[in-house]
C-alpha cells in the first residue's frame, strides 16, 4: 500500500489528486467512488493510503484507498461475518423447520390411525353376535296382534306406532298369547 497527501479535490465532480510520499512520482488520480466506505468525504491535506494502477493511456489512478485517521463505514459485511451470519440464520431456521416436520409426521401418523380400516380375524367374527336387521315401519291399519308376523314387529308397533291394541294388560309386552310368550 502506498501513501500520499491529497493536494487537489473537486467536491462538485467527486475527484482529486494525490501527491505520493515517494519523491519524483506524478500526481495520482482518485475518484470519490473508491472512498465511499469512509465516514466523511476527503479534504485537501488528508493523508491517503492507496493502491495504484496504470491505465491504458499511461495515467495512474488509485484503485483502493482510505483516508488515514477516518473511520471506515462498512456497508457490506466481510466474508467471515457473512459466513457466520449465514450459519446463524441457517441454524435459526433449522430448528423450527425440524419441529414443523416432526409435527407433520406425528399428525400424519395419527390421521392414518384414525382412518385405518380395521382388519377382522375369524376369531373376532366368531365372537360377534349377529341380530338380523328388521326394518319395520308403521303401516295404517296394522293395530292388532293378528296383523303382526313376529314378537319383534309387535314390540316395534307397540313402542312407535299410535293406536295399537296389542297390550291388553298394559305390562309393556304385546301379543303375549300369539307372539311374545
């Protein structure tokens, strides 16, 4: 890195010239764009640290520079900090994502359990009691035991149909002589 003093500066146009500390060198062009990371704009008399480059036309310009004694404002993070921040943000995102994934798997397992079709074995079937399904409905005119075909039908009519005349002694059991002994 070379050093020099800022000898001319045009604030309106944003450029100036550095007089190198080494004797016999020509003034070096400097543009404001390479000092944008500094806390303030340069002023004539500032000590400038810089790297120089010779352009195709033979002129020399400063390509990286800072003003000695002036704070550097970092608008971009260094690679080390950026890597550290990426790791922190990745690990910060990883835990919630793992929790969401675990909850999703747990929920899916519970859903499968709730919607699974039960598998019946022969032993299960043998232990079951089967009652025939009888679909009775109240029909007009069926009010006496002689109209019934079974005790179950008489019980249904006695319980759900109006104006039946099947329980003579009002004990809740209809058709005691014909069907329900």
